[in-house]
């Protein structure tokens, strides 16, 4: 979320006063007698953490859904609505727009390319702003329902080169190089539900809930904050065909997790991005906000990660523990490369989360262990006992790009790359 001004104020009425000199700055705006304090972030960055008492959000959740439903039930003939979805220039924000198709598409090949104004998504200059949307994956639309579609797209520049935040092309190329090893992934997406006051949903507006302890996998109105959002998201993902495989309440109240997988190759990134989009849309309907900030609340509260489980055919077969240990050894020699690949700020976001506390490892140190949730890499206990299976990389941040994370794992573990830079194939 990126908040530049209060909804009732124009830029002409707004006065920004920097509080500190950094890319993200606390600023106050003043209009008349009112002064509000916000964290202002320049457009090339992805979101703002709201520290004031206002949050610029849509009021659409308060509109009558019964009135809307009478229109949604109207027949649409043979036409199909296809919502094109893409990653914007921040590397973590999602955009979407809809077009009408003459018939229901049966495959990606049936979907036309499209374009959009990249100067409004941090992806192009206004003098040369047209960007191409190239359909890459298709899902059923759980909001408009069949036969309508959600279409996840790659973004290409005017010269047909991939946009800077289009990591899918390079990831797909790397996945094709190792497809005979059948790499499987499962990603555990943590997120925090925020209310329109910018605080975690259900938290006291001027204080904190009770300390962490009773909330993880908790049940009850005093322990589970926002379950309606979670249940709606889960069912919407199942309808869409997203490979969601579970969900649970997390350690911090109003923090939740859903798991996607197992997915082979490029499908991991496709399905996680689709699940994120669906979550944002569900939250839009409920009038709340889903935050993937890795450390939304400073202090003695858990951050949010995207733990990534990984295996190959060899690892899953008898004696596969040897291949797992060899991969972990390679990861240890390339720790800095992975830290840079595991959040959209090159490690700056994760530095707030990977402190060595709250079930995390230290960002500057690599570690591995069986059943150790304070390590960079965790080998599940049953894997250690069975001598085969998978391992969990606990370093990726909640706002990571799954294409970047899975690509990095393939490069280091299967292509045996070394050093701080990826090899250009």
C-alpha cells in the first residue's frame, strides 16, 4: 500500500515535511489546523507503513452487496470477462484490468496479448509508456465465477524485453534446464490483516493485545483475529484452481499463513501470485488490508516470512538425505546471494525480520539443523528419520517474489552456481 496524502486533501493543499533523510521518510502533512504523521515512500518503493490514525482506503466494502448481486446475476451471453493481473514496478504490488472475450478460453494460447500504461505502474516513462501484457497462467475467477477468468501475465517493454520486475521469464528458463529432476516447491505465505486505521485487525487502537502465546493455531474470538477473511480466501483459491493446501493462524494476533504446493517448476510462482491476488480482492470486499510486510510491528512480535520447501526426485527417493545435505552445503557458501534474492529490496526488508529472534536466523549468518526453527535451513524431523524428503529454507520474506526465490534455489542447488551473481545462460 502506498499512501501519499489523505483522501480529502489535494497535493496543492498538502505540505510535506521530511522527518529523516532516507528513501522512506516520516512526513507530516498540514491543512488548516490538522497535522497528520505518515511514513511517506517515494514511488519506486513498494508500500508505506502507516503510523498516523488515518489510512487511505476504499469505502467499497460498505456498499450494499445485495444491490451488486442483482447485477452480477444478469446473464452475460456468450461473452467472457478476463481479468488480466500483473506485478507492477515495485516487485510486490499487483495490478489488474478486465477485457471482454467473445468465447471462453480453453488454454493460454486462446488469450490475446494486451497493453497498459507503464508510467502509472512505476514501469515506464510517460513519453514511452506502453507495456505489453503476455498471458502466462489462467485460473477460474472466484469473484465473477465461470466462465470468467483470472489471467496472470508477464510484462514486456516496448522493445519486447522483460520489465525489470518480470522475473518469470528468467525463472522459467532455469526451470526448463532442470525439468528432468522434477523440482517441487511448497511456500508458506504469512501475512497480516490490517484494519483501516493501519493497525493489525482487532488490535486496540491505542495499545496492544496480550503477549504472544495463545494465538498460533488459536480458536476463539479472543485468539483468532479475522478468520472470515481466511475462510473466504481459502474457498476462493480452491474454486480458482490454485494449489492451496492449508492455512493456520500465526504467532502474532491478526497474522495468518496459507500454504501453496506442492508445485513443480514455474507453477510455484504462478500459483502463489494468484493466491496473493485473490487475498487482496477478498480483503477489499471485507474492508481490510492484507500486508506482506516482513516486520509490520516492531518489538517483541513475530515477523512474516514465506518459508520455502524444496525437493527433487532424487531427494524424495530412498537415500535422498545425501542430496539434501549437499544442497544445504552449497546454500551455505552462497548465503549473501540468497539474502539479496529473498526480498524485493535486496535484503533491506528482511534485515528487519531476520534478527535471530522470533523463530528466525540472523541475516548475517548461515545455519542449518533438524527441526530447528531458528536456523536458515530446517530439515524436518521426519526427513532426518526417513533419510529422504525435502528441506525448508526459512529466509525468504513475506513480500518475496516466488519466481526469484525458486530460481535462486535451482541455480545454487541444481546448477551448482557459486559466487554472489547469477550465471547468464
